[in-house]
């Protein structure tokens, strides 16, 4: 979750947060089931059993609601992965957990990942302009956090010297490939391939012994 989203959440009352969470959950369901083009505010309102005006009270427009969906998916992913990564005794094991845990998240939260995919696949806003979305900000934050982890491994002498930026983006791209395959083939065993990716990246990251 980005800082802007966190600040917004802290200013809301409990009832407002509950209603926003319900609307975001309904938006995720509509995006996953009906796709981006059909995910109108009216359809989301119908799913939530509220008026369209009730959505407008919480979100200025559909783009703002979709940004909230992205922030929620990244929040859940962080909630699922971060404690498990922090529990690992070495940086390499934390990287392994990030890779394998991400594949498990894709598998276990299909509606959230489908909704995120629909949003990312449509980078232009409702007015036709190119959007600087919450997804872009959240993705950069994820790459930054991964970069910090990679730098920690290098500083500790656990990893060899390499371009942190390129390595972080390569790991992210490999995981995106797993997600795309899982989206195309729901029975695909993304976790098994994630285990293989973890082995590949361990050999790419660590020093020759």
C-alpha cells in the first residue's frame, strides 16, 4: 500500500472504511467475473446492493476505485508474504520465499489476481488519457523493496556483485510469466515452476563456491 493510500485510510471512520472495503471487494468480483469493460460503477453498485451515488460518496470516479482495488491486492500480498520472508534466516531464503510465496499467492487469490490483470491490461483511464496508476506506484515500491533485499545479500557477502536494478526486474518479470501462464491455464502448477525459478536465481545470485 502506498503512503497516500495509508493516509487516506487513517482519516476515515470505521463505517467509512467498512463501506469502502465492501465496494473494493465487489469491484474485484465484477472485474474478475465480467472483465474491465463491464466493470461499470452501476454494475459494481448492484453487486454491493447500494446506489451508484453511494460509490460516488467514497470514490470520485471509477479510476479512483480501480486504484483502490490495486492497492488492496498489493496490501493482501504484502500481508501474506512479508512475515514469511522476514522469518527466513538468510537473504537467499527470503528471496526464495518471495518467489515461491508469490506463486502461491497467485494460486490462492485468483479473483484478486484476475482483477489486477484486468486493470493492468487497460492502462488508459476513462477519459482516454494514459493513467499513472496505483499499480505503477505499487510495482515500483515492490521493486525497491526487492532491491533492498538484494543489496543486503551483497553487503553480507552472500551474493555476488550484479546490477540490483536489472536483477530485481528480472525476478519480477519471471514471476509475471508464471502469472500469465496461470491466467491462461488455471490447472497450471505455478508453484512447481516457482521452485525451479528459485533454484535458477540462487545460482545467479550467489558467489561461486
